[in-house]
């Protein structure tokens, strides 16, 4: 299944999946790849699709979708490991061809929810490290649509940043990956 077919399939699922587009899925997968802890695929497929996401029972279109998702997950990881400067998020486009980063960023935030406590050092607006997430969190809103509270006190106006902060996402993603890498290595070696 190619990404275009995967996008249509995600959009047509009933009941809806946790993500409803390839852009949102790409943000979700990116957060899994670069986050503070490894998350088993069974867990995140269950988060994405509920009972439909059981890898061992998948067949037909669901199996093809899982294979496409795993291929994108692996592509993100390989690009970030071998050529991080070439990393590019899959962003939706508006009708007039402008980038629409919100779905990608919301997918990223959805994956963060799986280990939100582990992400806390980057969510504390009082810490300089929170600026790494800023190009992403700027496009996330709470349930009422208000911007995610990610700006340090006395920082720039959110409206001024929203117009082009998404240009920083391809640089922020490798930076976040590097921030968490020592922790991920310790985890892989069975250390805390």
C-alpha cells in the first residue's frame, strides 16, 4: 500500500483511528522514533487502531496498512540515523498549496501521550530545552482550540510565530532525537 492509498484508507475508517491522515500518522511515527523511550509496536498499534491494530491477527487491507506504516516508521528512523539533514515531515497542503502543519503536529502530540511523563523535561516552559518542541507545540491546541502552553514567559507572541514556525520542524526533529539519544542508549543497554 502506498502512502496515497494509506491516506484514503485512514480517512475512511469507521470507527476513526487515533490519526486520520498520513500527515498525522507521520507526526505520530516521528515522535515514536525520536522520543525518550522505546515503545513496543503492539502498544502503539493498539493506541492507533484499538482491536483492529493487533499485529498478529492482521490480514488483508489491515495487514497492508500495517506494512506501509512500519515501512514509514523505518524510513524515518533510517533517515534520522544516516542523513538527519534530509529529514522532511509529511505535511498536508491547503487548497492553495500552502503547508498545513497542524495535523502532523497533532499526531506528534498524540504519540507523546503514550509516555507523557518521560517527555516532561521538554514540556516545562521554564526550561530552555522546551524550545526544541516549540515548532511542533505551537500548532497544537487544547480541547477548546487554545494554543498549547509552550511559550516561555516573556517570549515572542504566538501569532507572530505561527506563520512560518513549521519551517523549523525538520531541524527540530533531529535535535530532539539527539537530546533523547543518551537515554535511549542506556535503555537499550538495560540501564536506567
